[in-house]
C-alpha cells in the first residue's frame, strides 16, 4: 500500500507524516486490498482539516474531518474511513448462503 501525505498551507513534518501512516495501518486490519491512500492536510484560519481518498480493489472511498487540532482531525478522519472500509467489506461478502436453508413460505 502506498501512502501519500500532502499539505495545503501547512508544512507536513515528519511527526505528522508518521502519525498519519501509523493510523492508516489500522485500516489494513479490516481489509487487506488497499492499494493507495492520498491524504491532504489543510489549515484554514483556526480550522484544521484532514481529507483522504482510499483506492480499494473495485472502488474508492473518500472522507473529510475538521477539528481545531490537526491530530484530532486525523483521528476523526481515520474513524470515518474505518467505518466506511468495514461497510465496504460487508457489502462484498455474500449473504445469500444463509437464506438457502430457510423455507420461502410459512
């Protein structure tokens, strides 16, 4: 998986880059088929914004989080991405096998 971290009106320090990369590994616990993650960190006056686009095999997920602290924005972003990855993985699994054993009419 390739992780790209970019900054808009902010210098992306090594500590911020390492923090984002360590949090992104949390997504790999749920779904191994992540191909590319592009994260943009932005500062607009007092609002810190983190947004990311995750390319999966067969789809793309995008999330955005705004907070007063950059680290809190990254945490919120990863929480949103985590929920979306779990939901995407559940959609891929077939649930039709469970319904075969049930009778159609009662």
